C-alpha cells in the first residue's frame, strides 16, 4: 500500500495523522477564500472532476435485480433512475458511502452511485455526479464489509482483503494495490486516516501503509465493524471499541446477555449504533459511552438514526419504529409485502425494499413509521443499499 503516514502508540493521538488532518483542514480553509466579484469560484477541497458541489446530501438508492442481473441507481431527490451495470449471479450488495458492490460467486461489480459527502469534521462538502460502473474485481464469494478513507478502499472477503486505490476509483478506474490474507476474525478491515485497522482473533492491528504493524488494540474475538462519525467501531466479545482518526481508543462495555455481536447498524455519520446477534440487541451511544439493552423483541434487523433513536427494524410484512430505546414499537404494515427486505436509514427517512417487486417504501421514522412515498425501481428490488454519506 502507498502513502505511509506512520502510527504511534494507541491511547495517545496519532501525531503524524493528527498533523495530516490539521493540514487538510487548514488547507481547505486557506485555499477557499471568498471569491471576488467576477472571479471564478475556487475548486472546493475533495472535488472530483465531473462532479457538482451541492448544498445538501445527495441520497441515492442502489438496487440490484437478481432475476435479470440489472443494477440501477435511484436519485432520491429527483426521483430519476438509471440502469448502470449488469451483474449476473449477484448474491449480495454492500455499500461504503459513495459506492455499492454487487457480489457474485466469482466477481464483484463496483457501482458509483454518483452521490457522496466529504466530511472535514468542522464542515462538510456534498457532491453529485452521473452514476456509472468503474469496473469489476475478480474476487467473489462472501463479502463481510467494505470501508474506505480518502486514499484506500478495503473489501474484506471471507479469506482475503482486497485493497483498492481510492483516488483512482473516484476517477473511474479500478486499481488493486494489494491482496492480503485474512484471519478468522468476523470483522472487516477499516482504512482510517492513512492507516489500516486489521482485525485478528486477539485484537485490532493498526498497520502503516507499508503493511508494518505499529500497535495492537485489545479486542477479543472481533466479530463486526463499521465506521461512525467518531471513528472505526469494532464489536468485541464483551465490548465495543472505537478508534478515532486521531488515534484515541475508547472501550464501551456491553451488558451481560448481549452475546456475540454479528451486526452493527446505524445511520452513516451518526454516533449511535445498534449491535445485534443471537443475544439481546443493544443501543450503543458512542458519545455518552453507554450501552443500553433494547427490549427482547427487537429484531436483529434493527438500525438507529442517532445516539438515542429512532430505532427501525423490519417486522412481519412491515416495519416497526421505536422513538427511543425504551419506547413501545409502532408497527407499519407494507401493502402487499410478505418478505420484507433490508432497512436503510438516514437522517429523516428509512427505506425498505420489497424483494418480490419493483417497490421501495420510504418511511418517515420521525412520524411513527408513516409511509411517505412508494418508489418504483427499474427492476425488481431484490437487494438495496442507500448511498450519499
């Protein structure tokens, strides 16, 4: 991997990374003066050629029809949709914020949704561009997760991790930088601020860009991972570990009875995470550093919009919404739906697909699960993810 930044001791700030982040933020401010009358607007930090900067998040749905191999993108702001790629044999669809990855037994088709956010902590940039497919990766099977930072994308499969050049990916080219062996840990690898956070059976190894191990964070049997606003989040045997871009490590204990965590679900950019598995579901507040057990009947499909809720999950033929961890559930049946798909949650809306038809339901989770809109997709909505954050 390229761009070695170095990693210092866990528990203190990553000095080189913190400096790099400071330079990025300072550079963003110093290179964007207020334009003079008649002068051209400066190029915003994070800009990609062909993109348009916007004032709002560009939420989009990527939908895969497993019957005809079609992968489509739906612009949730305009309602327009387009077929972007053919991905025969797709069995799963995974997102990383901007991109979706349609996985088959042998290949992975990369889909650029054309909507993304560049977050600089003190301010953000929103961009939109035409959806497209940069290409495919000759690796398929089970894809545990995909995570990316500004320079690298890590696709974690059951037996290997494929590292892509993120800058080339954003330009429309798939460039594989490395293929790494993978241990039996269930969590996915996370690129973060130029370093690589690699789960093993005993902890999270923080590696420099040249692959050298710099430090190991305690995390027994890491079983799931995600990225929240506060950093990379890993589910361990009895705790959740958060590693920030500045190198701070936070450990949040899980209550007894949680069991092995198989899934961490949340709104991208939020600091609340629902941890689910065969045991009891738990709402983890990464800001307050608390873990609150949810009612025993909360399904394993649950996701949260924030630190305290709302919490949304699929139910038999519909969805259920809880305003907080202790609120009773409000159930909303979805007309004509028997097998509900996945829950994709953002700030104001939740999206649930009907795998048997070409419909996606837009749910207002702040209004007790009211159906706000029914979206028609170009093909059957077999698999779906939301992008833009």
